[in-house]
C-alpha cells in the first residue's frame, strides 16, 4: 500500500451555498465544514444536486450565493488554489481506448504533476510522494493488464483505472462522484480502503454515493431539494 | 513543462493511432486538386493562374473537416473535465492541443501540397511561395477553428455549425494567404501580404487559448 506521509492540516468551509444551473435553483443554503482526515458522504435523491455540489467545490460551476472557502492551517507564504489540490472522479472515466493502461495513467500522472506536485504547499521534503504507475495499477487490481489497450477493459475495470488516477498524484481533496458505480463487491472494499488510507494521511474526501461504505471519520450530508435545508446527520 | 509535453505527445499519439482519419483528410485535400482541373478543363495557363486560390480553398475546407476532432472526444469521455484541475492552467492545455492539432491535421496537408502543385501546373517557385504562405497562415486558420470548435463542442451537430460560425473571421486569412503567393501584383505586395498573414497568425494564436478555454469552461457549467 502507499506510504504514510501526511498532508498538512487544512479545512474546507461551505457556508450558505446556493447553486443555479440553467436558470434553475438546484441547491440552497448548504452548510458544512470538513477538516483534514475526515470524509463526508453526500446523499440524496437522484437529481438533487450531488454532482453539482461536487462540481461547485471543484470550481467548475458558478456559485449563485454563499461561499466555499479552503483554508490551510499554517500557510502564509504561498497562494494556493483549490483547483490544483483536488482529484475529481466523475461519471465519465476519461480513458482513451486506443492507449494502453500504462499510457493512460502515465498521461494523468504527468498532467497532475506526479511526484513534483503534492497535495499541499511546503518544501519538497514535506510533500507526500505519489505511488508509481505500476503500484497504482496493482492496488486497483489491474497489474496483469498494464500493457493492454484500455478499450479492452470492462466497465468495472475502467472505473478501477480511473480510480488509479487518485494514486499517481497526491492531492489533499478527493471529490468522488459515485466511485463504486459498476464495481464488484471487492471493488467497493477497494474504494473504502483507498479513502481510509487517504484520510489517515490527512486528506479530505467528499463522496457522492448511495452505498454504505465502511469508513471511519465519515459524516453524512443529506441534500434536499432547493429551498429546504441540507442537514448533517 | 512536463504536463504541457504530455498533452502534446498524447494528442499526437491518439491522432496517429487513428491513421485512417489522417489519411482521409489528406485525400480530401488532394481530391479538390484533382476535381478542379477536370472541371475547369485543360487550360494550363488558367490553371496556373488560379492555383494559389485553389490550394488555399483546399486547405481551408480540409481544416474545417478536421476541426471537430480537436475537443469533441475529450469532451465526450470526460477528459476535458479531468484536465481542469491539472498542474498547468487550462489555457496552456488548450494551447498544447492547438499545437498538436496543427501538427497532426495541417502539417500532413502542407506536406501533400506538391501533389496538388502537379495537378495545377504550378512551377517550383510558386510552389515554394505556396508552402510558405500555408505555413504562415494555417495557424490562424486553426486558431479561429479552435474557438468555433470550443463553442460548439456540446452541440451534437456542432461539427457542422463551427465552420459556419468562423467563416467570416477566416476571410482575411484567405485574402492575404492567396496574395502572398501571387506573383506580378506589384513590387512588395507579396511580402507585405505575407507579413500581414504572419501578424494575423501571431495575434490569433496568442488569444485563442484564452478564448477557447473560456468557451470550454462555460460549456461545462
């Protein structure tokens, strides 16, 4: 399994957030706070805005009202932006069928800055090192297929490959949109393990899922249709 | 820089792995050069006269044909979204994709230009000017194309709308591109046209990554 080096302490504050997409109010007055080492499950009916909330935190959506603040506890030197410190695993796998698994993952590793780009600010020594391509594929259970074309993979295997992206570059915030979709039971455990490991290292995870993943330090945020309050259970 | 190069290499790799697409594009380009002499008739002088225009039309139409490839697949499979939080800016990524697109869609056309020259009865000097004119002008052509492709990437028939959208913007490129080839239009006209063409290219290439990236970001909202 990957190393145990940690991210520096940080937190994300979401206050009175409202989201508007296509002139329709999707979410209103969402409030939560999440600190290093914790996870939040987003739950709610289909279409309630789980993906939209994840996209808003990632900075892809224009925020209607409210605030999403990301704070590093001991950082005064560098300007950091949230967008460089997150992983977003969306519905779509972002996999190129004509490239091999290795090339697919290598590309994302290079693009996300691989080992040079850590999840946190600070000197090189403080930064957690990322897992190698080979190890990452081994962890998600695809080491036998490293040179296969990604087009040959099944839907579940593709999901595993996209989850491997989480491992090749260290980023403190994981935004996972249905990470267990089309995975088998072993896959569900794998996702829970990955998240647990990430939290142990001081990472943060926000997960939209309908499954009961067995994760310590996890809260649940139930999203309701706009104009009702989102609550932390 | 590593991230920038990885985009460039990946796009080139993806383009060469679908070699058929590349070949189709080149054949389309050559096809126009085959059709024109047949349609015009065997008047060698006339052909030589209109050759620069025909070559630019061929390059123009072929580049429109390839436009849709620039962002469509990455948009559909979620790659573009995943590129949003890369270690380099999204604008830089779009710029890398622009360069890769030029190398894989336009450069093959320029390499195939001598075949067109043969069909159109061009002499060696004109051919040289043509190639220079294409090298200088095509970056502007695909820059405008990239903006069009970015705006229409979420539309299912965007491939057909983008060319119509950018057509008016590309007219100066055609005008100066052709004047940069034609001889005997007066002293200095040709090199002046080439300089203006170069200026258009530099300006559009500098602005396009920002415009396209913005269009793509808005599309993803």
